[in-house]
C-alpha cells in the first residue's frame, strides 16, 4: 500500500474549543442581559422619581398655605381652575337649554298627535256621511 495521507472533508473536532466558544458566547449574552436589566431598573427608578416629583409639585400647587392673617380673606384660584369652572357652568347652561328644547319638542309632538287624531275623526265623519248618501 501507499504511504500517503488521505484528505477528508470532515474537520477536526475538539470539544474543548466548542465548550470555550459556548461559554464565551453565554457570558457575553449574560453580560448583555445584566446590562439590560440594570438599564430597565434604572429607567423604572427614574420614572418613579419623576412621578413622585410631579405629585409633589401638584400637591404644592393645590395646597394653599393659609396663615392666620389670611383667614377670612379671598383666595385667588389658579387660572386653570377658574377656566374649568367657567366651562362647567357653560355646559350646565347648554344642558338645561337642551332639556327645555326636548320638553318643547315633546309638547309639540303631543299637539301634532292630537291634531292628527282630530283630523282623522273629522275625515271619518265625512266618509260616513258621504257613504250614507245615495
């Protein structure tokens, strides 16, 4: 036989290399996941802090410090509150007007129905009178 090496298409396989690569890739993914979790927690903490600050600001705006000298004096309301109160009054007035219009329409419908009944009874009387004549 010949003393030549035979070339094959099957690659040399070393399980240690595969284990090293897999561990390296897994550590990269684990590091990425840890960073992502940290970023999400930081974002949640930041949003919670912002929400807390917003609530404190709202509370400061809503709570009016009343000193003993201020008792009995008129309090100046926030322009937004005044605007909302004005809009509420306008809506109430419009709603009352709509209720009145509906009431008038209902009364008008009742009047129309009564008129129709009167006309119908008169037409019936005319028809019976005409049918009796030879």
